C-alpha cells in the first residue's frame, strides 16, 4: 500500500510565488475504504450511545446544516422579539486567513 500523493495546484496570483499554490492530497482507494470503515464504526458508536449534542449538525443523517441554520434563525428571532439584541460583524474573510 502506498501513501498519499501530494499535488500543488496554482491559485490566483503570480505562479512563481509558492504561496499561490494549494496542496491537494490524492489518497489511495485502499486508504479511502479503511477511512470509511473507521468513520462508520465511530459514527455508529456515537449514535448508539447518544454522544452527539443537540447542537451537532452536518454529517449526521437527519441533521443537515440547513436545519442548523433554521434553528439559529429561530433562536435569533426569539431573542429579537424579547429585545435581546447583540450584533457581531466580522470584516475579514476567514478563508483568507488559512495558510
């Protein structure tokens, strides 16, 4: 079994600048099968033992990120109706800060 192959794909900007490339890892099929088996085993354990909180959304059957957004919207609406208003604004794009 071989390890991952690492490829670098150019992004926007000057191609001679190494910072303008992002790494992509190509994993072997055997590694993907093993990873899926382990993930399924862990998910089954967490679901059978109720180890996920009610706030956990995404990657769980029946708990999509859309439902999470609706839940947050309901919460915010309730707080606004009660006069509890707190506002936070993030100006930077979080993706720009990932290196």
